[in-house]
C-alpha cells in the first residue's frame, strides 16, 4: 500500500501504469483485508484514484485501463435481481400436469378433480401459454383437454375462446394502428 501511495503522490507516466498494475493484481485482496485500518487506508487510496481518474486528462486507452482496475476493486452496484413470483402448491401442480405430464392420459382426469373455481383463471393463463410457447405437438392435446374440461365447466371453454380472440384481435389492432401511424407520418 505504501507503493500505491507513492505512485498516487506523483501520478505521471510509469506511475500510472504501476497504479493500474497494483489495483488489478492486489486490489481484491486489499479490499477484503481483515485489518480495519488497512481497509480504510485502501478505501481512501481508491477514492484518490477515482478523483484522479475523473480529473486527469489521460489518453483513452490509459483511462479505460484505470477504470477497469478501479472497478475490479469496487464493482458498481448492480440492479436488483428480479424475484420470481411464488406459486401455491395447487398452481405448481397444474404447471406440472400441463407442461411435464401433458402426454399422459390421466391428465384430463387429474385436472377435472381440481377445485375449479379457485384455479380457473390460472388454468386459462396456462393453456394460453401452451398455445403461445408450447410445441406444435402439444396443441392437439391441449385442445382435447379444453374440450374435456368444457363438458364439466362450459364457462371455461368460453373463457379460453374469448382470451384467444382477444389476443388475435390485439395482434391485428396493433398492426392497423402502426399502419395508420405510418400513413400519418408520410
């Protein structure tokens, strides 16, 4: 750290290269140092490096090297990781049936045994996801399941058809709106 301080006292030419080298090679170790005084001292030196980096008129290549060395020691704060929505056990079971066991013959019976009032909206969402993102071979099976469930719950079939028509309508609506905007801009 004394060598880094000496280079920071006169940051010219080879000293800048030494600063970059010290930060790249030992920076992570010095940031994670267990001695509090050494860590505070290195933080102050990093602040000096950052101030020098922002005020000095360095060639682009050297400036990029200095920035990389600084960010090796102190990485920028990252955006928060998107937290997945927690699903209930019933929703996880429905996903398992529809996306992993869809080819089994028992899926229709299993779905008809579910408490339909609680999971109807989620089932509609899952069936639409099968249609949008599923394999082509799954379409027949999904349609057969909707037909089977429609025997017991006719409102479910109406919801599926209504949601499908809405999505297709939105697609055509977007295209016509874009076309009309293009005509207005021309």
